[in-house]
C-alpha cells in the first residue's frame, strides 16, 4: 500500500515548534499525522496536542494517545475551538499547507492532472463547490481572475475564453475533458508546469485556501502566548508571500509600520528572517519537498 504522506521538514519544524514539553500545541493540517506524531514524542505527560483536518480520509490516521485530539474541521475555526476547549493561550501552531500525497494520488479526488477522475478537488467532501462547478458556471471574467490571481497564469484571459467556448452545450466533468479542452492554451514545451498552475488556481478557489490561511495567521496572533511559536510550511509563492509579509510586517500587504521608537508593529518576530528550505538529501528522498519553504515566528 502507498504511504499516506511523507512529512516534509519534519525535524526542523517540530524542533522549532516545541520549546516547552508541558505546553499546548496545535497541528492545523494533520494529514497522515507525521508531524503530529513527532510533536507527541516531544511532549511530556502534561502536554497537549490538538490537530485539525477537513478531509475525513485523514481521520483514520489519528494516534491513540490521551494527550491528542483530532478535530475534523477547517483550521479557519481554530480560535473558536481552542477557546471553547479552554486551551488558550497556545504554545505553538504548526501548519503544513496544501494537500497530502494521499489526496493527490487518488484519481477520484480530482487533484492530479496526470490521473483521470472527476473534476472535484474538494479537501472536505461535504463542501458545496467542486472544480467542475467552477469550470461549468463561472463567468469568463471570474475565471480569468482566478487563473491570474491564484495560478499566476500569463495567458489567463485566453484560457478563460477557451473554457467558456468549449463548455457551450456540454458539461465538463473530468480532469481528462478539461485537459483536452484547454490543450490549445497549454505550451508544448512545458505542459505539466502549465497544467499544475491551472490546477493550483482551481484548488485554491474550490477550498478557499488563501482565505483560510489569512484567518489562521490572524488566529495565531490572538491564540499564541508570548514566546510561543508559529511554524508554517508552504508550497507555492502566494502562500509564502502572505506568511512572509505577516511575520515581517504584521500585515498581509507587507507594509512596514513603525511606532515612534522605530519598532515594527507586528505580533511575531521572524526567527530566522529568511525561509528555511529542505536540504538536497530530503529532496532526493521526497520530491514533494522541493518546493517547500518554512517560516517561523516567535510571539512578542
Ligand atoms: C500537506 S498535508 C499535511 C501533512 C501532515 N503534516 C503529515 O505529516 O502527514 C495538508 C493537510 O491539511 C489539510 N488541510 C489543508 N487545508 C486545510 C484547512 N483549511 N483546514 C483543515 N485542514 C486542511 C489537508 O486536507 C491535508 O490533509
């Protein structure tokens, strides 16, 4: 059987997160539970870990450990859960963003352009909008907007126009149909890169990923106590930019605002200031690690 997911930057992320073994931590993106299990190893009998995942297929990976709770929910609601469970302030939050290898390897989930399957892409199978709904119903301008914004696709306008023309009189239901329909827009020299960008844009829109990340960053500022850690691993530049701006300037636009003494008004100090990336050895073992960037903030 294929492994559910190989955790990326496992030791550096968990070492950066857990500074107090008696503390309360959150793993916002449980997945296969690799990071959670490593966190639990570092915790004492008093420590606690609450993990979140919106995909019900991840629930079977939950370790049987009385210090551990798994919440089947969007991490957007982390603050409400923690407050309700009287678990504030937190000592740290870890988020390993995006999708797991399991999600991408199962054709029926529709996350991979190399596998034929339904155009789904929902992390939570109960959420109302699929990638097919977007492809079949979004107006041309809105499609162009998401391809440009979330996929950073240079010919977003042409792509949106091709989709709107191609879907006339029929419904697009599968990844293969979408691939065929947009083949005239796909560059012959790097089709996989282009299709990954198209899929990235659709996935971000289907799952509201940027909005969820924004909520998580704001919740982290409210929930983590002084000296606590925020550790975020991201896999594309849009997410990394948002995290970097937030840690460095305290806002999502990256505009530095200083007080009368010249101090930047921000909830976390980025430590270190630069992103940490996997070494060559990790990338060789786990190709998925190649695009990972980890940023760490220490709550002021
Ligand atoms: C990269 S995987 C995490 C892998 C995990 N660190 C491990 O060691 O196995 C990301 C996981 O986060 C979940 N996820 C992504 N966005 C989420 C959100 N907004 N709320 C809850 N879970 C989310 C996905 O369903 C997926 O299982």
